[in-house]
C-alpha cells in the first residue's frame, strides 16, 4: 500500500508482505520494541530491527510439548519469535486433553445410518451431540506430542516455523543445543532439568578472574507446575545460580521408608506402595510389573484394599492406586497458563532487553487466593556444575596421578567421576580415551602437577568424565607440604 | 448395559482425570453445570475462555459483535489467521468455533446485540458474567443488574494494557470450603463482596501507602475515558497532558497528593492505549480462569476483590477494597 511508505514511523511490514494491512498485526509487540523508557534493560535500542531479529535471527528451543509446552509455543509464536524448535519424547494420552489444548478430541460424523445402536450413540456421548454420528475418533491420542503441537501452532500463527523433535533430550548430540540462543523448559522431572542444566553450564567458558565469557552463555528459562502451584525462573549460567546450586528450592520428593510400608502403614498410599513394591515381588515372582496393564493395576488395588482392611485404613480407591503407582501429577490448565506465560515474557525480555528481567525466581500458588512473588538468589560459588573453579587445596609435591586419586576420593565429586581426564588451559594433561591419547599422556601421571601447570600456585583445571554431562572446573591451590624443603632456608 | 449418562461420566473422567485428582469429582460436576457469559472478547478474555472451556464448564455464551480484524487477532490465539479475509464474521463467531474444538463437551454459543440493551431477565440464564474491556459506566451497570437477580450471578471484569493487567471480582455472598494448612478436614467459610460501585466509592485517603499505584492510575484512566467520551483503550501519548490535569482534579477531590499516581505510570498506560501483550493476557487469563473455577465449584478461597499485575517487575498484587461499614471477612 503506497501510503505506508510515506509514514516516517510506519511499522515494518510483517511476515507476509502482501500489503493487506498485516502491519498492524504486530502492533502490540512493537509498542514494547519501538520505545525506550526507564524500565528497559541495559543496551536496549528501540527499533524495528528488534522485531525482525525476533522473527529471523533468533532460534528458541522449547523442551517439552505437554502442559507447559503447548502454552509456551502459543505465547512465543504470538510474541513474534519466528523460529522455534520443540522436543518431546511422549505421545498424546487422553488425560492430557484437559489442558494441552493443541491436542484435540474430535467427533467426526460419518454417514447417517438409519438404525443406530444405542451403544454407538452412548460411546459418542457428547452432550451437544445432536447429529446421528457413528464414527467417533479421538483424533490425536497416540500421536507424538511434538509433531502435533508444531503443526497446530504453525496452522494458527502465520509465518512461524516450528520444528518438532520426537526423542529424548539425551538422544541429541550436545552440539545440537549450541544452535539455540535461548532454551525454555517445560519439563516434569528433576533429572531432565539437571541434564540440560549441565549441558548449558558446560558451554560456559571463564576468564582468568572467574568471570564468564558472555558469548558462551545461553540463558535457560525454567518453568514447573504441579496442581495449583508453579514456578518460573531464569538461569543465566555463570551469573545466576544454576539449577544445581538451587536444588534445595525443590521440595523433597515423597518416598516412604520400607519399615513404614512393611510394619506400620498409616495412609492409603502406604498400603498401595506395599502391594506395589513388596507384595508383587513376593507373590508374582519374576513377573514384570506393567503400570499400563489394567490387570496388574487391579491386582495392586485389590491387595492394597485387603491391607487397608487389615490395618483399618480407609480411602483406598482405584484412582488413588493409579495415582500413587504411576506417580501421577495432578494438573490444570490455568496454572500452566500463568507459568508458561511468565517464562515467555522472560524469554522476550532476554531476547530484546525491552524490560528489566525477572530477578530471578517467581513462585505462583493458586490455592488460597493468589500468591505471586519474585525472589532474588545468589549462586553457589562452589557449585560443581556452574562454578568457575571449585576450590581444592593440594600439596605442592603432588603428582598428577595422586591428584586424580584425590579427586576420586573427594566427597563432592565422587558420584560424578569414574575415569576423569584432566586438561589445563586447553592442553591435555591426561586423557583416559582414546587409546592413542591415553598412551601419549600417560607419562604425565608421574609428573609433579605444579610443574605441569607451569609453576602457577593457583589456577583452574578442567575435568572431563563420561559421567559428567558438562565439565567440572577445579581451582587448584598448592600449599606447602610437611615434607617439602624450602631451598632458600635449608641449612640455616 | 450402562446408561448413556454413566458412560458420559466415564468419558469426562478420562479427560478430566488430572484435574479431578485436584478438586474432586464433586467440584467437577458443579463446574459442568456452570453457565458463563462473556462480554467483549479481547486477548485476555480469549485466554480465560480457553481455560474454562478446557476445564469443562457447562456452557459459554460469547457476546462481541465487533468485526474480525488483524489487530484483534494479534493477541488472540482463538482466531485462525486465514479466517480474517473479509468474511464478515464477528469476533464472537470466530472464537466460538475455535473453542468448540478445544472441548466438544462444552456448549459454546454466540449472542448478538449489545449487553446494555438486554432486559434484566437476560442475566438469569447465567451463573457468572465476565466483562472484558468496557467503559466504567457499562461495567457498573452490568454489575448492578447481576446483583438484582434472584439467584447469585458472579461478576468479573478484566483488562490488559501493555505490560499491565487488572481484575475485579464480585461474588456477592459466597460460601466455599477450603483446607487450611495443618487441618485434617476442609472447613466451610462465608465471605461477602462489595459491589463495583461500593468499591469505587471508597475514598482514596483511606488506602495505605503500600496500595498498588495501578489501582489509582487505572481508575483515573477509566474515569477520564468516560468523562471525555472516549472508547476504552483508545488513549495515546497525546492524551497525557489532559490525563495529568485530570489526575490533578481527581486527587483534589479525593484529598490526596498528586504524587499518589506517578507520572511515568500514567505515561506508560497512555502510550500503550489498548494494546495487549500475549504473555500478559495468558497470565491474567490463567488467574481469572482459576478464580471462576473456584467460584463455580465453591472450593478454594476466592480473590477479594482487585488484582493488579505488571510484567515489568513480575509482581501480582491483591487489593481488598471494601467500604468501612462492611463486615470485613
């Protein structure tokens, strides 16, 4: 449209440049990106290039296409991000449909038949079903979540590209994650969060003074929900606490002591877990318990009921049995909506610096009224995942071999190491693999570590290990040992 | 052979399993009888509709005759892009069609005409009314109409402007059960809400210093829009000088200093006009959706009675604005 070119402050054309008045589509986002103000982040420069960058230059990865994932994809696409990848290893289940709105349950009406069985009508069962339908189908159940979600978002928001990945996060090469500027998590497990946290923290390189090289930092926006409660937070590895530093924020996961299950059950869950964890192994020897097998679940339920009767515990239902055995997390749409949107907002802020970022953790509780609070935290300087150098004092005379032995005995690293390789400022001091490198670096094991480090009394070594997802950075400080001799004072 | 109604419940039980584990089958049944009216469909209202439809309310009636435009679709996920091309459909019609896809078990329909022309008996068809962006005059009018009906019609009004969002709740007299921390059983409680007009009449001088500034800023904007006859959400930076002198007048009437309402807050709100940010709509829509579910299921303490949110600092604040003579719960 000719007159658009004459307006000096006209909004840039949007994705489909067909002159159909589409410019106004991004009017809302542009309000944020085309103006300055006293709440913008450092280095914010208002301008149409920002929205173009969001559309063209940014790649965001969304991990999880479930309750949070669906909401995240919608919010990010509507906010102007043009290239989104989504990864999820699950297929769609009917119990997802109360909140994962990108997945549909659809009644498709087949041809009208003159005589209908009441059973067919009953299976249809829609309250609003007035037509005479015979062909009811749960459209999406069983399909991969990532693929259906990607397709639906692209259908609804013109111009966004969403690439699905139907696999586990561990199945991807670590290099895969390097392609994204920001990673947003809609995960449901601590282990998955821990994994991706280690990957991202492993990418960070540190300067001599322990400060991170900004170009190696990939921010992580993490959301989590359970029933009415949820949290959203921003992790900027090297600067804010990483997931590992702040593990204490998560409530302890519920496990029951075996003695309680065996001797003194008090709750329905105790009865159920007894049947699940103890009785099954005793009474159905060698049989693998399959939680999706209704006969197995019914067996657990029956045994739990009996135990409940024995100990005078009521309240054991089939539904509860499923919930306890499968560790079902109750979930509703609104909590996911709030948490995902908060994450999307932070992602937008990080990408454009259009407003002050969250500092750094938000808790949402929807039960008694509403509780929405942001809390700043400090990172743990000795966190083994994200620290620029976990301190370790060693003897001046120590050899590389002894140093490795010390690492393996240190309670902080024990569980994370099995066969550690050591490098110093990019030089391999000792490599466990491949065989050729191992042979080449083996003589170093007998060398004095201080000498291998060029005489530096305190510096950072990088430890790699197949058990580690990222890298363990250890700041070694050499101290005077009891058996070393100060050559200058010897003889006086 | 089971009856159709039992099989219906089985169907619902499968889909609603995850939420029934939270609020119970009884609450879910109450929810499935709830009849909701929504007036004025902005982005935040669309989000709310998504949440309550997914949750399984009984029926939803949409009222918004405005024509579909690209601007309207910017923050509204219910509008498929291709359907915008001159088909002459109203926003309500387009959104209704999408909502039916989200949950075919909910009856979604469209009501034409303006709300102010509806007779009093119109509200008897509903258990709750949600007003989207509308003039303060219309909001108070609808709120009064709801309060006159023989059975309780819950009232909500919601609006999002830029990074800010606000919510007002009036459940009149409401009974609910809630489990306090440390208690074994849920206890029944009663709570009463002032009307919108009663809340508006509370003098500003009675508020404490920590009250959210958004409360006053939005009130000024609401009143300004009414007094100069502007459509809600049509303000721009050019209105700022008039808005500032209007603030002076209102603060003088209310006997509070002008610093009560910071310049930069008014400037921010004026310059965004009526534009909505999708993630802010999703947050407020999530909270409002949950409030409606609590009210209809009578489970859980409802928000009383104003909520303000600003994405700039991520803070969500509840303000309880009641006339002093009301027995405060």
